[in-house]
């Protein structure tokens, strides 16, 4: 959705109705995650994708119908893994797609959502998918305001509260409520899609390894900052374009920087005068991942120093050290792959084991 919003924003601003199809639920090895979107606009122009296979044709027809005045539709498409290739899908599984019309009259918050996403402002869009509420009704929720309605004030209030919680995590998924927002009922299904700004990756220590980690962090979609107390090393020309470079003492910079449950912190300095105050600060604040480079001897010494600085066993258990998965990495680029692999595995609950040594679905069911 984030990729196609610039085009959709132009259609919306021109007052042109368009059909918007959004993946709201997947199972097994479906090819796209919830939030994947395809839209059909003027002159049958198509942007985006919901499956990458033959499902696109059926969704195209549905989007045309709703854009021409039809009611919102919820459709499920499914194929076995064995049949998927023969019908044009990259893999099997099921996808459930909500197809609705978007117009300035029917969705007054869409333009503001597109503007917020373009400006990097966090916003969540809640859309009714099923139940005794208007299917396709949308409510846009920002940290400080909301726009639109799902058809009932109680439902709006409950969904607004949950949407702000999901937004803090950058999460997307289905929620269920009663007709007036009752928490323990599941009559109404609402799809919450969060457009949080890109998560941050903070890399401390402007060494060759940092340049490689910054490059792969940028590739994975993080907003990367490299920080080092030594100005001679903390120079933008040593790092990929778009990476922020800061020359400051690491712990002081971190102390003045907001982090959240999606933030990744990589400490590559392996020098006690930097590491101890920096990790003391890092391990006591929100973060998805905190890793530190160094040998096992360095780790043992670092852990003792951190314990001496007052960190608890629970706080120390958050530290990934030595940083990365055991890939046998040697070069800075290989080490960066090792670090990135550990970050991804931690994010999605992966084991880090070769897929040939595991059983079951390659892409197991994931919750928000």
C-alpha cells in the first residue's frame, strides 16, 4: 500500500473513484502479507499487486465493479501448494481480499492518510471487513486525532484505542469487536493497517563493519544512523547515501534519541569506554534488538562491567553478544549479513537453522 499511495493520492485529489483491493488475511504459504494492495483507476489503469498470480484477474474485475458503484466485497482465494503453480501463483495458501470503492465522499480521510504517509507521519487505517457494520467503512487514526467512522460511536472509540496501540508497534492485522465495540465479541471484523515511519537502526562505531551494516539496514527498510565520537571516522563520505552520520559520544546521543519496540541498536565499537555507558543506556530503553560486536572474551569482560554498572540479569539478557548468527562470516559484508539474519530471525521468530533441517511450512502463520 505504501508503494501505491502516491498514485492513489493523485486519483483521489482529482475526484476520480477507484477500486482498492487489500489483502486482509493470509494462511499457509500465501505469496503476499496482509496490507498488500492493488487498485484499479481511470482508463483501467492498475497499480500494485495482491498475489503476483492469476488472482489479479479476478480482483481486477471486482475492483472495476465496486468503483462503478458496487458494494464492497470480501473474497477468499485459495490453492493447494501443489496446484498453485499450475494456476499462476508463486506458491499456495489462501488470501482474503477486501475490495472497496474509494471516493472523497465515501472516504473523507483517504487524502489526509496519503499526505501523512508521504510526510512520514504515523497513521493507522481501520476498515470494516465483515459483520453488522458497513463493509468497507474506514476510520483513519493518528496519535492525536481521527477522521471517518465505522458506523457506530462505540465501535469507533474501541477501534481508535486499539489502532493507536498497533501504530506504536507498526503492526497490521485483523481485530474483532461487538457492534458497539465490545471487546469480548467477534461479530465485527476490522482490518487495522499501520503506516508507521520506517523503524530506526542505530549503528555505533564508524568502522568498516558499520558501513556494511548500515548498507544492509538501509536495504531492509530501516532509517539508519551511524554515530561515533571520533569526527575523523564519522564522515558521510564513508557511508551509503541516505545514512545519517553523527559525531557525538554514543551514550549521550542515545540518551537524547527516541527509540521504540521496532528500533535496532548495533554496537560495533568494542571499546569499554564507549560500550559500557552506551549499553547501560540501551538496555534500559525500548528496542527490538540490541547487539554488540566482540569476541567471547570481550563479551565476558563487557558483561562483568555492565553488571558492575548496576544492570540486572534481566536487562543483560536482552543483549545479543557476540552479535549475529554463526555463518562463518569474515569480511565486513559477510558480518553484516550475519547481523541482518539475526535481526530478521528475532523479528519473525525464526530459528536460524537451514530450511533443509526444518519441517513444516516455510512461511508459518504469523500474528500481528
